[in-house]
């Protein structure tokens, strides 16, 4: 059971006895939802995705550190990977006297760390592609327009039992793509998307929609005036994800 569903049954102070009592009370609820157990293969693929995502965040941190350290000496470069390459080229040039030797050694170490992270991320990408080719369900998901190996393998690894969802709308709610509700007195008040569930899966879906790979089949044409605004574009993207 998700811990958030057990928390309302905990009485007063938290200890092992009250936690056990809350679990026994929650498990007897007729509408309680349970988390299905993943297979070792699914868990290993999920570990691969989590590790790759961690390395990507570390890569971003190292790039930001390189830019910040060199900016203190008045050395800046354009945004993008080509700009980072320019900064590392300046660091490697010993004839450039704008950078003291101590700072040069530190930035050089950061550059070596960045190259190692990039190589490891590429290796993780190859492992994801290999896992994707070896899994039939993942290959079937790849036939959907806009779904690639990364999203297909992440879905297979994250969802232990697809039959737990009655429809695609239920799945959209599970990953937090439905409006947040604050309704009362028979009046519906809908806000932004709830952003509940797996943030990593939700980011993969958003990435596919923003890249234009996902299209709404048999959908009515969208007014171009709506797409011109940032809010209108977000509404269209969310509608494509939820199938509305």
C-alpha cells in the first residue's frame, strides 16, 4: 500500500505499534489500492533509468559549475554544449593568462568529470536500447507515434500490472496529468495538473509532446490563436497526453 494512504489511520504519536494498527485498519478498507510487485527484470530496468537520470543531473551540475567558476574571471561562452567546449578549450590553453593555475587545475578536473559522465550516459543509453530490443512489450509500445525506447522501457519497468488501470484516463491520473480538484458544494473547481505520481514518467511524456512526436488522432483542429499563447500551448499539450 502507498504510505500516503495509510497515514490517515495513524493515531496521535508515531511508533511501531500505531503504525501496525494503521496498516491493519487500512488493509481492511474495501476501496484501498495496493502496489503490485515488480519482477526482477522490471526493477533492474527501473534502476537503469534512475541511475541514468542521476548522471544527467550531475552532468548539468558540473556544466553549471564550470560556467560559474570561469565567469568569475570574466570568461563566458554561449549557451549550449558548444559553449562548454569553448570554455574547456580556454582552460586547456596554458598561454591564456586570464585563468590562474590553481583555478585552471580545478576546472580541468571538472572537465574530466564531465567527459566521464557523458561517456557513462551513452553507455546507459546503449543498455536501455538493448533492454528495449529484448522485451516484446516494449517493442510494441515503440510502434506508437512519438514513443521511443526510453519512454517504452520506462513504462514497462514502472507498471507492474497494466490491468490496474480501467482506461487511459486512469493512467493519466496516476502520473499526475489531470486537473487538481478543489470542489465543494456541488461546484467544480479545477486547477493546474496535479503533478502527482512518477515525475520521471511525466517528464518523458511532456518531452515527447513538446518535440511534436505525439499527435492526436481523429481530433478536432485546434484554433491557431490558442497555440500562440504559452497557456494555450500547455493546454493543448496536456490534452494530447490525456487523450481529451
